[in-house]
């Protein structure tokens, strides 16, 4: 209110009178105050006392899982581009894969006055999703960037099972019959979906993918490195995979380092496929074959969908957008027999 009063060259009391519809304010003054509110990108809402209060600039919240993952950086860029074009400020928080941190972030952003939320939810076995059900109960606008079973909410995602199946089939088509999949973190539904895609591709091709070849890894560089050392150390050539699909590109890069330390070469000894297509992937010494996720498009579409919910006069039914991914062929996969 002080900002508005200063810009409109009136008192704070006059701003309050305009917000609360008092008939004691001249029309020219009222117009000047409302113009100042518009220029500052502020909006007014009733408080519990019935008096109008200033809520500050329009804003959207985005809760991601990993602040150090370039995958989420591109989602943020896409969401910010759309938000700013529509007059909203984007506030970003990270749960770091911890559902309690996610709950606090969602609660804080909502109580601090954001108009809507985009969330990449933590979904491990211990996650309590009450805060998402609470958003639904309050009709608070929110969009998910990963499906949560049982929560009827708008969703922007990619068909992960199909994308992972395509990556595994790419290895099979190039003669690889001994395969492994490095599984992502337990807090992501995408981990299970990508693991399922690898299994289904193998079963359709009558290739055995043993449980020992489904390697728990994670989402970070160190996860791929540790998993790579654990899986490949001491294995004779006939007992190790010649082709590996990874939960994401960071895991694949970590695997690169582990293979190098073990004296194994990419792709001569082991072919590797990542997931996401982060910028680093094409700049590696052996550029990484990967699944390109439309990350910036996902963020932009989520923000656009959320703003539609925020600005609608009535509660809109949930929407779902499933985007297509793309296999990007680079040098990290070789054809067996060549």
C-alpha cells in the first residue's frame, strides 16, 4: 500500500479507501490509485476481517526435486519465460528428494500468497502426500510434473515407459544381448517407469534381463559412479553387460568415469545411453546417446496450464498433457560385430 500510495501521490489511507470501495474518494483519484496498482503488478484480496489487503505481485511457485540437476534448470527456464510474459513472478524451491522438505515448501509458498503451484512430487514409500490432497481440498491451483496416483490434478509429463523401451530396443537392434539398466531414485515415479520400459523391451525380444542387471543407482553423478564400480568391478567380459541404459544423463556421466577407472572404454567395451539430454551430453569426449526430454517445453506448458487455472472464474477440471521424447544418436553406442 505504501508503494501504491507513493506512485499515485496519495496517502496510504486513500489507497485503503479505494481498495475498500469508499465513496469519499474522487473519481480521478480512484483511477490514479487503480492505475498505480496495475503498473506495480499488484492485486487486492479480502482478508479475514473483510477489509481488502494488498497481496503483492502476482506469483507462481515451482517445487523441483534436485537443485543441482540441469534437467530442472531447463524446466525452470521454460516456466519463468511464460510466467513473466503473463505478469507473474516465479519462485523456485527444491525438496532435494525429501517429502518433508517438499511439504514445508508447498505450505510456505501457499501461505505467502503465490497464486498457484507447480510441483515435481516426492513419491517414495514413506512420502505423506497430505499436502497435495490439502491443495485439492482447498481448490488451490496446482499442476504436477509427475503423476501421483489418486490425486486428481492437472499434469504435464512424458511417456517414460515408451521412451525407455525405445532406448533399450536401440541397443538390441545393434546386436546387444547382455544389457543392464541403472535405476533412478526411489522418490521418483519416473524411476519405476523407465525400469519397466527396459524390462518390456527385453521381454518382447526374448532377451533375459536378470534382477542383478537392474542396478540401483540414483539421480546424481556420484550415484552413477558408485553403481558403475559396484556392477562392473571384477566381472569377466562374458558376465557383464555390453549395453547400459541409465535413469538420466548424470548417472551416465558418472558411469563413464567408473568405466574409465576400470579400464573399460565407451563404446568399445560398454555402450551407454542416458536420459534427458542435458547440455553436457554432447560435449563429453564420447558424446552421449540419450533420450531428449522436452524440458523447457514442459516448464512452459505447466506454467501456461497453471495460469489458466489461476485466472479462471470457476474451478477448471484437471488437464493432462503428455509430451513426446526423442532418441538422440551420438557416439556412445556401437554395433556388435563392427
